[in-house]
């Protein structure tokens, strides 16, 4: 069964705190999106402003041009997983080694135009590959379901790697994303805009277990 993982993307520290409070009753595994305003058009809170309640499992999705500049802070934070983009302006392999040495899983994200075979060296060494299928730096975009075709290609390169999905996951798409082979399905606006986020989370989890035709 895939796991539904709520995401937080904000440029305001108070809003970050509010979203943590909203998620706390039902989610103990989240993804925090960090953007430097260059790799993606939006700017979020900086990674050194990220915090989470004790006992939570937190993944960092770093939408940044120069990951090495953020690495010291990430190593201090000790998230469960840190995801850098294959399209960043640096070689990620040395960073993967430093993350793994600190007990942090190393992840690589692929933008929609990035072919898995072109970044084989990263997929081979990664613990997690994030298939990005939305609009970078914002929530609420539609899922590009053609990106599901990357999943078997990624598995051919690294059969043991965990597959994440980010972009447009909601009650209309989540089951198809799961059936395509995603292990982690990150959900943003479907939860943040819901009148009852807890009920929406439960509905998304329940939808993964439904049988029958995916419409």
C-alpha cells in the first residue's frame, strides 16, 4: 500500500506553524518543500526555519540551484529523507554520500522533461526517486499523468528504489497514481484547501484500497 504524505509549501513562518498544527492530529509523516526563488519562481521559508514535532518523519524537497549551500543545515536538522533535483547546478553524488553518512536517505527529483535514463547515475545511488508531475513551486496544479510512464523506467535502473509522486494528487487521481507504482504520494492543496483536512486525508487513504476500474 502506498503512503499519503501531506506537503507544506509556504513563505510565512506563522503559516508554517499553522499548517503543522492542522496536520498534527492525523499526520506523522510530511514533506516540506523548500524553494530558493531561482530553481522555482516562488520563494519559501528558508530551510533553517524548518522544524517539526518530536517523533515525526519529515522529508525535505529542496527546489534549489546549489544544494551544497544548504547541506550543513540539512545535516543538523536530520530529516528522514532529503530530495535534491537532478536538474540542480551541482553534481549530487557527493551530497548523497554525505546524507547517507549522516543516516539521512538520499532522494532525487525528476522534472517532467527529465528522462530517467539521462540521470541514471543518480537513480542508481538514490534511496528515493520523486516523479514531479505538477508545476514547480506551487500547489494546486493538475497532475501530468503521462509522468507515470517514468516509473517502470526508474525501476529498471534501480529495482529497490522508493518511488515518490508530487503534483496534482487528489481524490480523482490518487488511485491511478498508486496503481502506476508510486510508494509515496505527496498531497498538497487537496488537504490544505479542504474544509476538513483530517476527513480528506482519511478519504485519500481509503481510496487507495478500493478495487475496480480507475476512472
